[in-house]
C-alpha cells in the first residue's frame, strides 16, 4: 500500500511539474506590433458597443471599407476584450496560458487512458517543443482546447467511462462557442465522425452508435448559430481559397526550413512526424480494420501541419493521445513502461534547465512608444502601413486613423495584394501612382518585415528626399512626407540619414538587403 501511495504521489508531482513547466515556457512577452491580439481586443470593444459592421465588413480600412467578409473569430475578440478590461495584457496572457495548459492536461489524460502514465509522460516530453512553438495569444488556442476536450470526452465515452448525457450537453455547447471563435471548428464534427466510425467497429451496441450519429447531426446543425448563418458554417471551405498574400504561417515545413534554417522547431517536427508514421504503420499491422479511423486522423493532422506550419502546435497536442493509441501494446510491457517513465521524467528536467526559465507576462518593453509618438506629435494620415503592423495600428489609432492594410488577408480582395500592395513596394512608378491616388502623409512600418519587397521599400524611402524619417525604434519606423500638413513634425523630429545603414544578409542561399 505504501509503494502504491508513493507511486501515485510521484506521478502527481511529475504531472504538476509538466503543467508548471509548460506554463512557464508559454510565458513570453507580447510583441504587439506584429500580432493580432490588439485587433481582437478592438473587435470585442466595438461589438459590445453595437458596431455590428465589424462582423461582416472591412471596417478598419480606408482602401476597401465596404468589402464583405465573415468575421469567424468575433467571439474570441469579445472574450479577449472582457479579460483585457479586467486584467490588462497580463490577464490576457495568464488566461491564454491556462487555456493551453488545460488542453495539455486533457491530451495527457487521454494518452494515459489509452496507454499508461509513463508512456503519456514520454510522449509529452517528445512533443514539448511543438507545444510551445506558437505561444502568441491567438484564436487557434481555442481550437486546441476544444479539440483536446472533444477527443477526451469521446474517448471516455468509447471506453464507457462517461455517460451520453455529458456528451449530449457539453459537445454541442462547445461547438456553438467554437464556430464563433475560430475557423477550425470543423474539427468538432470531424472528431465525432472518427469516433463514430471507431465505435461502430469496436461495439455492436446499436444504442452507442445511434447516439453518436445524433450527436454528429446536432453538432453540424448548431454550426448555423453564428451571425452569418449558413455562410458562416461554410467558412472552413475558404481555407483552400487563395487570398493573394502568402503568410509565413501558411507555408510548408520544407519552405520554412529553407527560409529559416536556424529555427529548430521545423526540423524537430519532421522527427515527430516520422514517429507518428511509425505509429500509424504499427497500428495498421496490429489491427488494420479497427485502427483505420484513428490512423486517418493522424495522417490528416500530420500532413496538415506539414502543409501549413501554423498547425505544428495543434499537431503536437494531438500527437500525444494519437501516438499513445498507436503504441498502446508496447506501453503494457513492464520494462518498456519503466524506460518510458525514466526518459519522460528526464525530458521534463531537461526542458526545465535548457535555455533557462525567464517567464515574462504582458507586453515587450517599450513596444507602444511608436504609437505614443504618433499621437503626441499630432501626426495626420492617410497612413501607408505594411501588413504586419495593421493590428497594432487598429488597436492604437481606431477612431483616429483608418489603416491602408492590416493582417487579415480575408478582409481584402486578392487582387489588392497582387496589383496594389506588393507592386507599390517593388515598383517606384506604382508607388508614385498610388501616392497620388491616396495622398499618404505618413508611412508607418514594422521594421522586421521579412518580405523582400518590404525591406527594399524601406531602403528606397530612406534615400527618397520626399520623405523624412522622424521616428525609429526596435519595432517600427515612421516617415513623414515633406511639405505636407505634418511638416512641423519633420522640423522638430527629423532623423539624419547617417543613422541608417543597409546591410546584406545571406539566408539559405538568398541574398537580401536589410535596413538597420
């Protein structure tokens, strides 16, 4: 009895250590100039104030203010705004960390039920780098939590350790929240379909299969409960649409390895994908017919993560229970189980010390200085800005200035990026034409724009006597057009050209010029 109690205490301590370590590693400062959370907060504020245009129009832009699109994550913005009002950016960070830690706990417990505690610990250690690879506060965190929750509930129902009443209430409610929070809501019905297939193979109980069929139908139908109704339910189909602007997060793993060879997570993903493939083959070899539903789910999430690196973190969370199921037969062997526990525990200790633990909540230091400068100096638009910094400008300047573009590719027609936004930065004749059309007084750019056209554009503007740099810091650079209404700002704040220099940067065989 003493040994059993000791083992339970040790397991509890290890699990708590995992949860704390994950929370600490997710505690990273927010670079508000390059992420979406500022726009989400503003969405929530405006929606609660009755501005329904945010739900279906490009409300923040002066280029295409009437362009229609579906705001499929509006509820995340409302929740983010409420949390922000109560706890600021620190409160948002803590809430998001709690959300991902809860998702990890559910994934871990699903894996434990499918294999063993030690094997779940090992898989958690193997996936740890993937879990912390995308720590920014994003709506997809909601999808990670709901995928983990649905998998956990359905798995317990399949194992007959949870009744249908809980699933019949929780999963449809979760789906209603999900369809209004993030575009990955299609994963809810997909998971039910997988478990329905799996349950039909594992059970002859018609009542079990019949309930999951009714649950699947109900979960599909509640997707209609969103501001855009039927068309809102179909928004995942737009995921295959070409928007006109290629985001790094939507690129393949090989593309990102070539572009950013120093980033280890993309290479590490390939190792875990290989392990997933071995698990798939093992499951098929053990029992092809019964393993097929979970095998196809594993293949789907693995290929999806390979195709778009934004899915590497969700892949990491699903890897834990899926791999546990694939290798379950080995986890039952005492010697293997002991080795898994030792290696899993060692991995937790390793991640606790490697790189050091420097948790930090809230914003990155002085990240709001450029916006404060813009407002205090009395600058007036129109403002030409780059894609990355759009959400930051919406957060700080909404009601004062509308943006030229922001980081919502779905909110602009595809030809805007092909024929306007990118050519403006590549071709000086197009820039002059659009400058005349829109009458820009200010250029406000995120300095670490990694696109080749963005860097070249900044270099051209430094050399362009029509524009004067008046502000620069680690995040942003601001130019003001000479002889405009903002000329007094130039007279007071113009920066000497000698402050800037152009360097060549060779990355993966590509030579680039960067303004520093």
